[in-house]
């Protein structure tokens, strides 16, 4: 399948709190995806936030986003926790899809490409999980979804809510 690398219709949302040392690695992994996101929103809920644009280790990542035409922004959180940071991303995103990634995760370079491929193959659905971090695939109804796709083993496992 040919993948359109120029437009993914995906915003990547990254909430962070007191993890500047791991966040930069997360951003590098996002910048090196085989399919570029439309935008990246970082919600900084750190106790004593710093303007990340002034830190040398972040400047090169932000320059890479600029060179690839990926819109990015850093906003300060409201100090209400990760759930509220995710909500801020959802309110700010202008794309149809949001990929939420933790600030201490390093994504494989083809994760976004694989997510989009699975969406074309098994969609539409509203939740994707990587169940290798969970004990079992959640019941879609329990997490407020119609369909959940587990991509942890390179082959999609689909669970649908009972109707």
C-alpha cells in the first residue's frame, strides 16, 4: 500500500510534567516518523516550566519539525494533571485524529504509518491501544469506545462493543 507521506491528518499530543530529560527523546522519535504528523502539541504541566525553545537540546528538534513542515507548539498546562492536558490537546487540535503519546515513550519510526494503515484496513474506530502494556485488551464499552484495535503484535486484534 502506498502511503501519503505529505498529509496524515494527525495531531500528536504530548503532556509532560517534570520530565524534560525524556521528553526530548520522545520528540526526536516523533520528528523521525516515516509519515509526518500535521502538528505536535506539547502541554507542559511542569511545576516550574521553562520555555523549551530556549534549551539547546530542544532547538534542533524544533528546527527539524520546521524543516519538515510540521506545525508545533508548546503550551503551559493548567496544573490539573494529565487528563486535563489531554483535553487541552483535543480542544486545540485541528485534525481528525489525535495520537496521544507519553513524555517518556520513544516511538518506533513507523508507528504513525502503521496506525494509519490499520485505520484504513480496520476502521473506522475511535481507540487504538498497544496492549503489551496492558494485561488484556480492554472491553471497548468500558473505555468509552465502539471499537478498539490492539497493534502490539504487528497484527491487528479488533474488539468491538456489544450492541
